[in-house]
């Protein structure tokens, strides 16, 4: 929900539809972010929708979500709430603490690199090219993880 799917020239895409919250939309439009991402979110494809989550508390078994959600930034909080409310199949989230909260709430998650790996396996992107484009100060991953993804058989 917080990331965009990779597409190829045939306009096939990895996800059928994608929801993002207003806070995530704001993050994607940030001046310090990558220009292609800003342009993409300013003129989004038809399968992307911006929706606001409710402010109701979430609950997971033996897990105080309200307390943990307050530790996250607004984008992660909204993305997790929206995913839970919409009963989404998959939440795309990269922040470690956000991933932990989402998993404790029983949400299925992946990250940007997981989505990239799936897109590469489906023949939607060239992994090496996509990894090179991700090497941006606003996206952090270890060199070992990038290398593993590039060398991984599709």
C-alpha cells in the first residue's frame, strides 16, 4: 500500500489495485524524494487510490496496537490502519518497526525489494536496472541485499 508496483511497457502491473493514505501520498510527493516517484504520484495510474483510514484503535491478539502505532511515523500508522480496515491481501511497508506492528496485527507484508523480486519473477522488470534505480539516498538497503536480489534466479 505504501509503495508503487513496477510496470513494463505493456502496462501490465504487479498489483490489481493499490491504496495509499494521504500521509503516504505526501511522503511520495516530498521534494527530497526521487523525481520519478513525485511525477508518478502527481499523475497516478487508474488503479491507485488515496483513502483515509479511520482513527479507530486496532487490536491483535495480546498486542496493544495503539501504543505501538504511536511509535511510528504518520505514514506507517495510516498505511497499517488502512490495510487493516480494508482487509487487504498485502501491505507494502519497509520500516522495520512498522513491519513488526503490521505482523503483530496479522497483516501480510512485503517490502519494496520483495515487490521488486516478485515483479522480476513475473518478467515485469529487469532486476539489475530496477536495483540501480533504487540506489537513492531516500531508499536504504544493504549492498549485500541488493547483490542477493540481482543474483537471485527469477
